[in-house]
C-alpha cells in the first residue's frame, strides 16, 4: 500500500492535529518528491500579518518526512527515523498560499540501503523550499534525518 496525499492528510488529522488545524495539506508524493501547501490564515499568522515560521516548518518537515516514511514502508524493514537537526532561512513575508517542495527522495534510497547493509545509523540532509503563489521563494528549510535499522525483539 503506497502513501498518498489523502492518507498523509488523514494521518495529520489524527497524529499531528496542530498542523492539520493550521491548514497544512499534502498535495503530491511520488518516489522522488513531495509537495505540501498551506494558506496564510488567521489561525497560523504571526503579529506581523504573515505566516508564523513554525507553521512553515511543519509544512516543510512534512515534505521531507513523508518521503522518508514512504521509503521506509516500501523497504519492509523496521527502520527508525528522527530529525536530529534543522535550519531555515526566510527571505520574504509568507502570505497567501505557500507551496513547499522536497525533491530529495533519492537521498533516502541511498541511506536506507546503507543502513540495511551496514547495520549502522545513517544521516541525510533534506531540503524543502517554500514559494508563494508568484513562485517567489519565501523560506528554505533543511532537515537532518537519522535512519537506523531497529533490532528485532526476542520472541517476535
């Protein structure tokens, strides 16, 4: 069973309700990229009449995390995932509809392959770029994901 935007949005409503209530929605996912949108609204604004940075971070992280979750699911291996570090740059006020896109799916393939063959944890940096309706970049996020094959439990 593949992960789809509809399944990701249902996941958000149950597991990450703050992102769901703020309007974060997955719109596209395949093997190489994930796209998420969020619209500037009263519930997700800051005092300066633009989107709060943390809402942008939730949307950006979802683009990277959804790719990692999808690739782990497809591997069939018990692999843990965790954000170890992140950084962001904000270049323009985020108003209107903001679209985030990550195209780093190939990095996850390599990390999972290495984690399975070596048994050692792997780290990868994934990038998500947020653009406004005019295609102008408003923010740029980087997430360092750690992936590690979990040990199988005794008797399981």
